[in-house]
């Protein structure tokens, strides 16, 4: 069987880290990316990291003809579908752009898979599909809901895949619900240049970096009156290298068993904003000034994964803890 795996959005943050993990595991990853949120020299850096030429197609998923040409050029064992817009706040301002890119891109990809007989897909979903879950840690069976256009695009993506499975029982579909990916490859080579970032960073880690670099005066901590030990919001952060390894395990499971699965990828542990500030200050050796401000609309008190199913189905367990996640996020 072919060992080629198509990575849509493979030049992006999680895609590039997964590229390295797949190459290390003996697969031949092939990138398809329109570089709307990626550096053009990422393929060269991936070649440097893996010691092998990087197969990469500059292609927009919305361009059906170009997409078809990529499928004609290779025999793929499976697809990992990362390509999407991902910023929640941006999605509230530009819902149509998110529906067009995230749902439209998936629709075209599914069509190309059908036309070319590719029957295995890993889909980048998100913990955001759990909305404000009253159950913590969150199992995959928890009720799903969307609280913003980005979340809706992921929820509908999962539902589209569910309907594809009905029509094609032989397909093997992996839905991976990521919690909060942080960190970078230890080489530092996979860091996106700020000038090429079109998806505004909205998460805690990019803001901690800005404060440490002095481009932001202080961190605003949104709410210290949540029902958590120190009153600040708690999230499940996962090192991107652990996340990348999760994709290798998911692909191996699809290829070896042809069984579908839906799995959380997190550590199963929540860290509060104050714990993150303390750990990051230690990692970068600089103080992180912060101020307490009122809660932000739409934020939830806690969100962390029940990781039992990931262990059962994929044998997945994280290796990296908070100190490494912070150390590997810090770039001078
Ligand atoms: N980073 C996170 O915090 C997070 C959390 C949960 C889920 N996810 C999901 O994981 C996936 C990857 O996220 P990421 O952080 O690596 O994002 P990213 O923006 O770094 O990577 C996405 C890549 O897709 C490409 N792309 C976007 N639209 C495209 C299109 N129409 N055609 C071709 N290429 C296109 C971009 O150029 C980029 O390289 C996304 O689907 C995202 O929604 C990310």
C-alpha cells in the first residue's frame, strides 16, 4: 500500500509539526496549502528537519480543478485535513468567510476523495464543539453545541463526515478534538513569522509571548471569580509535539483497522491562567505583569479533556508537562 498521506494545511502550525512526526514514523507526507497563514519557506525548513525533499503543492482547497490535479498526481493512503480558518473572534466578525473556507474546503476535499477512491480521513476538530460543557473532564459523548461561527464550522464538519460514513460504510474517519495546542518543535524552525500571520492570535500563549517581549504592556486576566481554585479560567493545554504524535497514532489505527473513531486530544489536566503566568515567567526568566479585568463574554470556567477513550482507542498518552510546554513556546 502507498505510504503517502495528504496534509491539507500541512504548512501551518499543527500541520508542519505533524509532517515531521509522520516522516519520522516512515510515512511520506504531501502538503497541500494555499499559504494564507503559513510561511513560504516552511517546506524548505521541513526538508531540513527530516533530511528529505518536501512534497508540497501550493493549492487552494476551494479550487476544485487544482485539488483534483493533486489527487491525480499521487496515490494517497489517507488525508489529514488541517486547512481551515481558526480564530474565534475573527469568525464572529466574518462568519461567511469561515463557512466558505472551512465548510467549502471540506466539501471539495470529500468530493476529491470520492472521485479518487481515497477512503481514510483525519479531521481537525476542536474542544470548542463541546460549547459550555457542564461535565468536566469532558468525554467524547458529551452534548455538542456551537457558540460561534468557527465552532459551527467544526460541528458541521463533523456532521458532514457522519453523513459520508452513512453513504460509505467502508470509509474510516478519525475525528480528533484538540484542546489547546501550545509549544514548538525544539529546533525553533517551525515558528510562523509574525508578518505572515493572517489569523489573529487570540489565545493565552501568544499573549504571554507578547508581554514577555514587551510588545504588550501587561496581560489582561479575564475574570477571577470563576468556580476554580484560584478563580481564573482553567484550560487543558497540550504540547504540539504530543498532538502531532496523536495524528500518527490515529492514521495507524485507520490504516490497520479501517474503523472510525472520535477522540479527544488533551492532557486531561486543566491549568489556570495564574498557573500559566507563573510557569511561563519561570520559562522565559522575565516577570509577566497582569491585571484582573471582568469576565469575557463566551468564556467558560473550565475545559479539560477526558482522555480515557484516546488511551483505549489509540494508546495515546501525552509526554510533555506544563514546564516543557512553556519552555518550548518561548522564543527570544
Ligand atoms: N491551533 C489551535 O489552537 C487549534 C485548536 C483546535 C483545532 N484546531 C484546528 O486545527 C487545524 C490546524 O490549525 P493550525 O493551528 O495549524 O492553523 P494554521 O492556520 O497554522 O494552519 C492552517 C493551514 O491551512 C492553510 N489553509 C487555510 N485555508 C486553506 C485553503 N482554503 N486551502 C489550502 N490551505 C488552506 C493555511 O495557509 C495554514 O497553513 C485547523 O483546522 C484548526 O481549526 C486548531
